[in-house]
C-alpha cells in the first residue's frame, strides 16, 4: 500500500517537472 502511494507520488512529481520544463521551453521559443 505504502509503496504504491510512493510510486504514484513519484509519477505526479515527474509529470509536474516535465510540465514545467515544457512551459519553460515554450517560453524560450516564443521569447
């Protein structure tokens, strides 16, 4: 149970990082 929650949290954090990186890259490209 705990491991599953930890894995889900890790995925959410990873997705958040990718989103932030994508937004930053987009801003550089338009900028």
